C-alpha cells in the first residue's frame, strides 16, 4: 500500500496563508456540489471571511480545528465545536468535514475523522454528533467508521446550485467505541 501523501494536525491559531488555503478547500467543495452552508458561486472574499470569523473561535478554544496538508498546501479539514450549552460539557458537534477534490478517495476523510475522535477523547468528550447530506459521499464514510444513524430530516437545506436535500443525523459514543 502507498504511504499517505498528506499529514494531519491540529491548529490552535490560523495565519493568513492558512486561511487562504482553507478558503480554497471550501470553494472547491462548494464548486463540487457539497452542501456545506454556502450557495454557489462562493467568492474568495466570503470564504476568507468565513475562516477569519472561525479563527477567533479556534483561538478562544471554542472549537478544535484539524487540517491535512499535502505537497500543495492544506487539502482537508474538520472541526469539533465545543461551544455548547453548559449542560452538555461531555459533548461536541463535528462539522465542516472538507476534503479538496484533488485529495479525495485516498483515505484522508477517514484519517481526519479518526484524528477528530482522538482529539475529542483528549479533550474529555464522550459524545459526538454530526449531520450529513442524505445519500452523499460523507454518509458512507461515517457509517463505515461506526457512527450510529439516528434518522433523516427531509428538505433540510439547499444544495449549492439549488434544490432541497435531506440531512441524516449521526452520533458516536466515544466511551463505548473502539476505533475501527
Ligand atoms: C465526504 C468526504 C469528506 C470524503 O473524503 P475522502 O478523503 O474522499 O474520504 P476517504 O478517502 O476516506 O473515503 C472516500 C472513498 O474512497 C475510498 N478509498 C479510501 N482510500 C482509498 C484508496 N487508497 N484507493 C481507492 N479508494 C479509496 C473509500 O473506501 C471511500 O469509498 P466510498 O465512498 O465508495 O465508500 C469528501 O468527499 C468531501 O469533502 N466531500 C465534500 C464535502 C462534504 O460533503 N463534507 C461532508 C459534510 S457532512
């Protein structure tokens, strides 16, 4: 088996160059049709503004940001959101799992998920929750990694070029789970 061409790490601050590279990943995913909060076309200004806002939460410890880097720069990312109500200190939301199309289907999505679960454990979290477009590529990834499917919310969001899609909610109990 070929060794991976990328490495995964957690960032605690975001520099301008990293914000620009993450903006490119987000723009590429929206161009590719991913339903990740934005409509097509996503301008660079809006993508950069999104990551700048988010960087403040990363510095404040309200979220953990994991990134993957290949020879061309940052090519994937996922976040754990810790900024939740005070009665849910054991929990995090997993969000914005994005892999640039140049780096897909090589196991990077799975590597980012495993890194996110390890980070969540290190931060004392025992329950993770996420939602994913019903029938999309990400759903297969989460199911394969042992996430439990809760159910479908029909007509949840718009796809980037219009048309409603449903979302499927998943959870992962880290106190029971062993990494597959
Ligand atoms: C969903 C997403 C993160 C998956 O990322 P990825 O890096 O391609 O994920 P993986 O490589 O781990 O797995 C993807 C597929 O490649 C396959 N694969 C993994 N390693 C492989 C390899 N070395 N050779 C061939 N295939 C491989 C996996 O089996 C999987 O197959 P499947 O989709 O048929 O089940 C990516 O498609 C993405 O960013 N999509 C757009 C954004 C999005 O929808 N995010 C989810 C929001 S909830």
